[in-house]
C-alpha cells in the first residue's frame, strides 16, 4: 500500500494516494515517511489542517525532520496561524542554525503578523512584529548578504516593514 500511495501521488492522484497510505498506516502507524508524504498529498488537495496533523505525527516520530517542520510552518502561515508558524521555524532553526532561508522565512511571517496586528489596531504588537522581522532579516543577511539583501528589497511579503528606518539600515554600507 505504501508504494501504491507513492505511485498514485506521482501521478497526481492525491486522494487515492491518501487512501492507500491510510491503509498502510493501519499496519505501520509509526512510519514517519508515510505520515510525511500523506501531508504533502493533503496540501495538494488544499487540506492544510489535515496536512499539519500528518506532519505533527511525522515530527513526533522523528523530531529532527526539518522538512516536516518546514512544511508545517508554511501551512500554518497560509492559515494565518503566525505564532505557531514561528514556533515551527524556531524548531528548524535549532536544528539548522546556519540556514539563512529559515531566518528569512521567519521574518516574512513576522511581517505578515504585523499586517494582521495593524488590522486589529494593535500598535504595540505591530512594533514587536516589525522588530522581530528585522532581527531575522539581519540574521539572514549576515549568513548570505548577496542573496538576501536583494530579496529584501523586492519581496512584497515584507511591504509592512519596508518603510521602517531599521529596514533601510540593513542596506547601509552593503551595496
């Protein structure tokens, strides 16, 4: 059933793949690869909550599975569950502290959180989110200046902080 699910997923038959993996999990409920792949298929069907639950099971079985943590963080961000997405990025960063993309993605979550805080009319929370976004951008730039300086300037996900003086300071003396 596991291989059948994989073949079905490769053919884009995600619902069928999930059914096959669910049957396989009846016999191998601790198979982290099945749980992980099940999460990927669920995302393709736009069933994010279920995908997150599958990745929760994956990281319960394999706490250092950075791909599961990453996909979970992305799904949580799409659902606007920013605090949980940030917590997932923190787990990955603890495992891969030298990966600039993780800090960058975490900064993007904080920037989106700032927009949500603005809509809630919460200036203090906006300031905290902006500060956290900029701190994570600093770390990404420190690890890979060429790539992340360019990305920062052009990424619309960061629009909520791009007028912040601290954002401009990231570029001083680095161009």
